[in-house]
């Protein structure tokens, strides 16, 4: 994907009243997987609720480049004509995964099992992210894949004669690594077994079973046997709890706020943000809980309540790994010092999120201490000022939420990647009462 030509800034000023009812876009993790499994299935899959963000569109473009026909997405609806497990064709050029670590890591596993050569590339941020964590287990499965000397992309993958199942103890709690191994395992001889050090999101396991491929998961041991097939499904994707989390924190910190977030996925491996906010005293209710598309879904009601600092329980960290930036804003508004530890993985996301949040919070007047694996954040008044999103969508949106309570506006630079996960963030933010504008210095205007 080409780098953006202009630099997009957000300016977030003090919000008035926060209220309303919104549905945030589809879950990013589930959207990627729905495209992957639909493409590999026998038959036609109809997907609804798909996230039309750049990350998922990168995954879809990769399958189109490998001969998969698809109609859409339009209004979250996508029809995929599956080519079967052996139906992918060699792409003519490198597959561009844009900003998406999920796309690159999951596709590495899948492409390692194909009978053709492929190359995976990404944008500036993705090109710096660690890929050894997937290369290593895939090589143990006899895949012929490699990253650069320092373990970063591009990734080059050649056909290998036969992948072999492995028993792999994950050194880091990572759903992306787990999923890459499982995707390769679909084609491997024998059984592939992955053992997790801590629970991570289980959408791959759930969706495999939904598409008729038996994948067992018991007490952190995930198992499947190669050589099966996937059957097309109609699938409904819930709203992304990671996107909803910006609004959960927003409503928790603005006096008198009352927000309803509709049809949000509340899979037990994703609800760390709710658990942590509730520990801090937040008023969050899960209404109308139900099953949809093999996932637990609820409407989430959030009302303002004073937050209190906590020591974030380490077992919640992998369950809230993408919500750390906005949880830092909650911590900055809470009474006392909130401590995050055991979150070293945050240094390997779209940016080094511990560094990005530390720098940004300091710049807007929040007292913090940075540690290799976390931060201490002292709650208090937020002054406002200028911060750099480090081209990271979640850093940009977290500081936009901070602007809603700050004494002076917060100007956030380099926000273009918000479109990777939440294309209509600005629109929904203003709809519920935030005062968030876009300032494009190249065009010079504001809207
Ligand atoms: C994801 C897994 C997580 C998460 C990412 C999405 C996935 O990454 O941070 O946004 O869809 O599997 P890790 O597996 O690196 O923890």
C-alpha cells in the first residue's frame, strides 16, 4: 500500500454532553478470518458486518490477487466465492499487507502451505515489526519461508514438499502466531498442537469449527489435524469491542455521560477492557446478551462514574492488549496511580505503544513513569497540547478521547491510519457529543 501523501491531524476539544446509541464497525480480527476461511472454503459465503477498514481490505486484495472472486464489500456485506483448500493461484506481484500485522502473520502460515512462491510486504510501520515469531514455528513445520536478517518483513515464501504437524509451546501469548500455525496446520501431515502461555483471542478456533473444520481447544491446548476441508458459511460479524472501547472510556470520564454501544462482540478472550474498567469502578452493563455468528454479543451501556486507580491484573493484559492506549486515558482521569505491568508486547504493535503513550501523556500534562513492560500513570487534570500518534490508529483515537476532558484542545498528528480499523471514527465521535475536527495541513482547511 502506498504511503499517504498528506499528514492528517485531529483536533479534539472539550466535549459537552456525551449521549446516544451507536454501532461501531465490525470486528477486525473476525473480519480478517472471515475473508480467509471463506476464500478457502468450498462454496459461496455471505458475510455481513465486515469491517471495511484498510487492514481487512488488504487481506481481501491479497485473495483477489490469488484468483478468489468476491463481490463487495458494500455496507459491510461481502460475498466470497471460495476456491477450496487447493484453489489459490500464484500472485503476480508481492502481496501488500499495508499496516496489518494480523494479515501478514496469518497469511505467512497459509502461504507456507501453497505450491507457489509469494512475497509479503507492508508499510513503514509493519516493515519494522517482528516476524521471527511466526517464521520459527513455520520452519519447524518444514515451511520454506524467511524474513530479513533482523526478522522484519518482507517475507519470502517458497513451496515446500510437505508441511508436518508440530507440537508448539508459544513463547509469547499471541493469537496471530497461534493462528499462523493453525493455518499451516490445515495442510500439514498429522496433528498440529499449539499450547498457549495465557489465553488469547480464539476467533480462529471458533471460525474453523463454524466452517466445519474440527479444531479442539481445551485448557490452552489447541489441536487440529491437516487434510480436511472448509464449507462455505453465511456469517455475521459483531461490532469490534476494541473500537467500542474508545467510547467506553469516553462515557466513563465525562460527567453525565450515557452511551449505548450496540451489538458488540463480548467473546471472553476480548473483554479485558470491561474487566479492567469495572475494577476501576466504571458503570458498564452488558444488556441483551446473545449468540450471533458463533460469538457472544451484547449491547453495552456505559454511564459516567468517577474512576479509581488500580494495579492492572497481569492475566487481564492479553485480554485487553489492543485497549491499552485508551485504558491509559482512563488511568489519567482516575484518582490515584494506575500500574500496568507484564505488557512488554505493547512495544511490538503498530507503534511502540508504551513509548507512544508515555510521550503523549507527558506532552498533555499527565505524570507517568515508563517501565520496560508497562507504565505508572497518575490521575489528575489533563492540560492539553500537541501529541504525535506515531502513525498508530489506536494512539490517535485514545488521545482524541483525552481531548474530550482536557482543559485545552489536544492536537494529534499523523492520524491517517485510523482508517485501518475505524474509518468512521470522527463521524461517530461527533455524533455522540465529542468535538473532534480534522485538520489537513496540506489542504489547509478544517472540517
Ligand atoms: C490479533 C491479535 C493480537 C492483536 C491484534 C489482532 C488477531 O496481536 O494485538 O490487533 O487478530 O489475531 P498478537 O497476536 O500479536 O497479540
